């Protein structure tokens, strides 16, 4: 894992970000339905050395309560311009602690 805390990070990531879209792919690379549903909600906060993300899908129907998703984790991160990798050191799901969570970033849009 190295010392991600000292890695230079793309300054375009710093600040708070709202999740607007999620794509999921199977092992062959084929597009599959997102585990966060059709209208994902989430926010990420990036500092110079650490990040925190909270993601959820709010479904207001009582029948769909079992399909609600909540994900929260934090840790040091690296970004190579297209892949964001978080080295998880705290998480709502203890099974995520110690893992690397890699996400492809298709675009960074600022207002």
C-alpha cells in the first residue's frame, strides 16, 4: 500500500462532491444495473490526504425497504486521472476495512 498520505493528489478532487450517476459492470465488462438503484444519492469529501464517502439510495416505498443501500468509508486515496483508489481504514461495513476501493472517474465537472 505504501504511504498514500504523502502522495501528490490531483487538486481538482479537493472539496465536496455530489454523486450524480453510477455505472456497474460484471467481470466481462458488460454493463449491469447499478446496486445503488436508478437515482443514487451520495456525497464525497476530499482533503489533501484523506477522503470520506457516504452513498445511499433512498427508496420511499415501504415494500422496497430491503433494497435500500448504505455505504460509508474513509481513508487515504490516490488518483491517476481516471482511477480513484481509496485505501479503506474505516467503514460502516467492517469487511471493507483494509481493502482498496477502486473507481473509474469518467469526468470531473466543476461549476
